[in-house]
């Protein structure tokens, strides 16, 4: 009996060792680790969240596309937002990336019922697939399962990736399709598998369609494949197949974005800017400032400081061993580096404003780590490689803790707006239909509250911080107004809209706008005088002689001598602006004002709906005494609409403004 037990134990141990040597063990281990880290990041909870937290505005845009498909009929070629910015503010027809993901989520809504869970889960599954294929790709390159697991899990060490992987925004989705495409490209180049080539083409196409910014990384990967294949002694038909696949994938992207530009132009939509914001439009000082701001504001969200240190050491190690790298790998690195550099150059302004614009840069760091491991294993013993892997594992464990706290922080902003999710049944109860336009006055995003209420309309982001703008929206069809911010409720300028309250729910008040008289409807400019003496109750605006005209720059008021003035500089660059309605062709308008200051870069900006625009430099005076200035404008006959103007000064030195007078004059003076 005793002997037989020993034999059984030996058989089990032998089976276990056999199992450990197989890819199945490491694959299961990787999946378990991936799911465990997802649990640490609370994906099981956050997957149920509606759009909220950091960049809730763009989340709500993406979610609105899927919701409108689900609600308005499944017409793929009619993507629509809930914010009415198109077709003279009558529709939400607008588009950027191909709405394939949104349409697919709408299908899930049709099958399982509407819930944000399905949207987040879809993106999360794509993220898990991306990391899984990165794990497989890393093993094919390094032939080391331990390093493959660590490299595969590396994207989870980035707060940007981890936060948006379980989200509504498609930038990380595009990156995940790129990871899958890279794996299949490698398989095709190494083993010439037709199936891998097809998968590569599909994934490359999807990556580009998910986000226009990802096309830089897409093109870099395609160029790498084209330049590497001559070193592999591939057959002629494989060359042609690869070229054909890449051409078809990129041509489909070209057709889509051509359609997107045409669709937006048709509906007069400028919300999604499918264009670049290149570095060469800025001065070197501005670029340096933006890069500093990006690092200070986003660096810890890209990676933890410990991972930055590790990647820095890896970069130095790779640079010292460049001569030992194969030509095809150098080609890949070179193209990837140029691609990332080009991307940063073209979208540096957007990277400053939006953290998720980091997604197309991620492949560079993944490639760097892969190359580091390949050289490490080639030059040093397996023992050294294991020790370095242990160090990297420790860095990963520390990073996971840092990332979790940063994710919690990113879900913090705008939580006070989640109460609007309870407003939809209340709106319907009071006979307010989904298509009735509303103004959500306390929403600083493009559509978060509109999405939570499933309601069309406008928000504070549309510039509704002055009564003139709200009256304009009433003219465009706004029937109701919702407000929840106590400061907005007590704001003296908005009291004219709080005449007919329908109901209040948990601090959200609903008002009827349909019976209000618009004082701007028949407004005719005679003369407006702003002495810069009185502010609105919240300090945001400067009051004038016209009770309906408020000027921006209330918080830029200072005192010069015995009188108040509006002071503009690089800290408060804009002010003394407003909107004058009903300006018509043939009007002759004069702007008179006092200005003072030294070495400023003051500008006066004026525009009227219909295409009339002027920007005029304000003379740089050489003393601090007040100087009287004026500008005259003849409005062209074909122009009619709202006149918008403001002053600006981007210099450190102050531009002081006071006693602004605007009046219609009889002379036919030419515009300056």
C-alpha cells in the first residue's frame, strides 16, 4: 500500500511538470492575472457606470451615438448627437470616427435591452483581447513565457489605458486593434499564413476607423511590413498579397473620412475636428510650455514614475546595443519613432487638452520593452534575464497600486450631475418628449446631462453663460430649462428664465420657457456704454448701460488710479466682449474705448454671422496714461445676424481697457 501511494504521487508530480512546460499553463495564468488586475481596478463595478468622471463630455458623445441609433432607428449612415449643434442648431447630425462600435452596441441594446453595461463591456472585451494578443506576440518574439506575461500586462500599468479600456471612448479601442494587427503581421511575415494576413488587414482597417489619430500608428506598422518583407526572402505572391491588403485597408479608411468630412459639411457641423493641430503653428516657447504642461499634468497618468525609470534604463541599454540589432528590427523601431514623433508634432495641442490622445504613443513603449528583452536574453544568461524580470514584476506591482488610486480620482469629477439620470421619467411624466429641446444650464460638458436624461438640447458648454445666449436658444426651439447649480439658481442675470417652475427633484429644477418674451428678438442697437464699474452677482460679467448687455471679464477688473478698468494679460487674456443681436448689412458701427499699458499685444476681434470677420491690433502705447481709441465698421450688405466681439492680450504686460462705447453711426466710414 505504501509503495503504491508513492507511485501515485510521482505520477501526479510528473503530470504537473509536464503541464507547466506547456503554453496552456502560461495562457491560463495570463488570463487569470489579467482578470485579477481588472478586479483590482474595480471593473466589476465601473462597468455598470454611465458616462462620468474625467472627460465625461467625450464619453457622453460616444454613448449618444449608440443611444440615438437604438432610439431613432438603425440607420448606420445617420449618426447623431444629442447636442443640437448642426443644421442651424436644429439637429445633432455629426460624425468623426466610423460608428462601427456604436452601431454594434446599439444592436446589443436591441437584443438585451438598453444599459451602459453593454457599451463598457464591449470595449473591455476588446481591451482584454488586445492584451492577450500582445502576450502571444511577446512570446513569439522573446520565446520566454515569463517575459511574455509581463509585457502582455504592461498596458495595465498606464492609468490612461486602464481608465479608458473600460469606457466609451474609442482611442484605446483603436490601440487594442493595433496590438492584434501587430501579432498577425508578425505571424504572416514569419510563417506566411494567409489567414494571418486577412486578420492583419481587418484589424489595421478597424484601428484606423476607430480613431483618425491612430492612422499614424497604422501607417507606421504598414510601412514596417512593406520594408521588412524583402529581408525575409518571401515569394512574389506574398509581396503582392501584403501590398494589396494594406492598400484595401487604407483605402477604406480614406473613403470613410472623406464621407465624414462631407457629412459634417452637409449638416454644417464643426463639432468634430478631423484635422491636425501641428506644432509648426506655434512658437518654440509655446511648444516648450505645452510639453512641460503635458508632462506635469499627464506624466503620472501615462506611467508611474517607477516604470518611467525602468523604461529610461531600457532605452539607454538599447541605444548601447544598436549594432547588435537586426536590420528589420531597426527599420521597425525607426519607423515607429518617426511615426510617434510625427503624431506628437501634429496633435501636440490636443495632447495638452486630452489625456486619451496618448493612446497612439503607447506602441513605442511596448516596442521598446520588447526590444530590450530580446537583447537582454541574447547577451546575458537566463539567470540575469530572470532577475531583471523580477525587478520589472516589482515595478508592475507598485504601478498597479498607483494606477488604482488614479482611476478612483478620475471617476471623481462631475459626480453631482449623476442625479440627472433620474430626470428622464420625470420629464416624460410632465409630457416632455425626447425631441423637445432643453437647455441644461448647469452642465459644463457637451452632453453629459442630456445623455443621462435621454433628451435633445444644449448645455452650458455651448456658451450659455449669458442671458443673450439662452434667449438665442429659445429662438432656436428650446422649450424647457434645467438648473441644479446653486450659483446658477441665484444668479441675478438668469432670474428672467425662472418664472414658471414645473417641478424640482433632488436639487434639479425644471422651468418652462415657452411663455417668455424674448427682449432680444426685436433688439436694435443704438448706444451701449460700459464704464467697468459694476459686476454681476457672481463676478463673471461687467454690467453696462443696457440692462440686457453684459460684458465678459468681470474677474479681470483692477483699479488704476481712482477708477476701475478691465486688465488683460497672459493670465486673463480675454475680456470686454459680448454678443449684439440682429446686426444687419448696411449698419455702421463704432467702438470707442480707452486703453493704456506698455508693450502689450492687444487685439480686437469682431465677427458677424455670414462670414464677416476682423482682427485689429491695438496700438502699443509707450506710457501708462489713458489713450482714446476707436474702430469703425461697415457691415456688408449680405451679412445679417449676431455680432460677436472681444479684446485679447497674450503678453505678460497688461492691457488696460475702460469706458467702452458701442453705437450705430451715420457716416459711411470704411472698416479699418
